[in-house]
C-alpha cells in the first residue's frame, strides 16, 4: 500500500512539475533582469539587481577626516510580479548599509485603461531626477539641493498611496504620504500631518518633455543642510512647520545630445526664529551631455553639469554660507546595458566659509572632489 501511495504521489508531482515546466519561458534581458513568464503572458516574475562600488577623494583632510575611501555605495535586489497587466507587486532591498533595508515595497492595481493606484513604500513623484533609478543616473549622485531635502528626511521613498496614469502624451501623479521617508530606513510617521504631492509630465515629441510639480507638508523640527556630493555639510539650518514646494523640469535627448534641467523652491511658512532659521530653500541643476560614441546601452558619454542649493532669507543670528554651487565634469562608459564606469570631477563653492566646528569643512568655502563608480546590473 505504501508503494501505491508513493507511486501516486510521484506521478502527481511529475504531472505538476511537467505542467509548470512547459507552461513557462525564461528570458534574460541584460541590465533588466531575469523574467519567468507564462506562455500565455498571463503573469511575469522579475528578478534583477545591481551593485555599485565607489571611490571618493577629497582634497581636504583636516580634523582627522578621511581623505580617500572605497565603499559599496549600493547593493540592491529587485523582485517583481505582474498578473494579467492588472496587478503588480514590487520589492527592492538594499544591502549596502549597516543592515538590509526595504527601499521599495509597492502594490499596484489597474483601475481602468492606463490609470492605476499604488500603495506601500514608493518613490515620491515630486522630482523627475528622484524618479530616475539610481542605476541609470548620468552623474554618480543626484544634485545637491535634492540631497539636502532627502536628509531632512523628505521626498525620497515614503509610505503612502498614489494615483497615477497617462493619457495621450500626458502623465499625472497624485500622492499622499507620511512626509518623512528615506530609502535606507523604514521611518515611521512622527506627526498627524501628511505630505500631498501632485505632478504632471508632458511629452511634446520623442526627444523633448517637460514637467511641473507641487508639494505640501508639515513637519516637526528638522535640519536642512547644504551638503556636498558625499553628503557632508557646509552649513545646517533648523526648519519647522508647514512647507510648500514648486518644481519644474525639462529634458531634450536626441542622440548624441542631451540637455536637461530641474529647479525647485520650498517656502517655509513659520516666522523666522531659532526653530525656523530660513524662510525658503532653492535647488536645481542644468546638464549637458554628448555621446562621443554609441548610446545609453553601449557608448562613451561626456557630462557637464552646474548645480545650486541656497537658503532663502535667514534668521538674523543664523551665520555661515547660504549658497553652495557645484560644477561637475564627468564621463560615463556604458557596455551591454549592464556595465558602467563613471568618473566625476566636482568643484564645490560656497559663498562664505563654513562655521561648523571640527569638521572637514571648518573655515573652508570650497572643496574639490573626485568620485568614481563601477556598477554592474544584471
């Protein structure tokens, strides 16, 4: 009897296994991951990821600061599942920090046509540069003004819900989130106010698109820093209360040329005080790119970029620099849509010396950075 049961179990297993085997296809797209897909295209499972190893050199090493260092900047694994083009799950995990963290965990459901609802932890839609995957950036880091907002913490990835979709050449996004998200940590809400973000993008042609966004949130006391491209501060300002942001961006790309930019401004509504040391903050960039050979999949690209980050009106006792400008020259060597080697030469210039004590920046108003990164996507 045991042999009969064992034979029956084995037969059922073989039937099931064979059914699974012959009803699926496995497709690997270099740089875009491994897809396990049903023959009828009813469902699709995605497995992908990338590792980004970085070297950083500072020309300043005072107060025992580290002048040069190697680091695994990002090490991420992505898992996704789509059923019938109507239901999607997506997870992204980061292993480059002190512990593994959930960067993204989002549920997406099609409502009708090309309109969707998303819930979980997702990228705040305010900034086009923030919405670009880290593995696809043309510079090693995003622009310094945006990084300053990330450190609040703000924007970045957050817990919430979002409606988004497209019609003709227009894309729209409307999200309600906690307002204090961070990609590297799962930060819980710390107040009863929520962040509301709306964004529209319009594509006039295959080569040109532009967008605009608004953002409103209320937060407890936070620190808004003027940071370089290794996230070290030239100055720190206290901010609190409600803030209202506006953003505009554009991009023109017609190989071998690239020209794009983005600028935002936040207004902080509380009166100037020791708890709210500036009434606003502006950040943005302009970028020019040119492929000497090839394209985004296989090519050698030159990049030139200007960035600015600046406080608005300051509280009378708040001292130190209020403007940080960055000048970047870079190269991107791209192979097979998988491999990239980036070099960034960066000159950071503040409008006065840093007064932060016992730091790399103390008494300095400028810095030279040399960053390189080697990245492999699978």
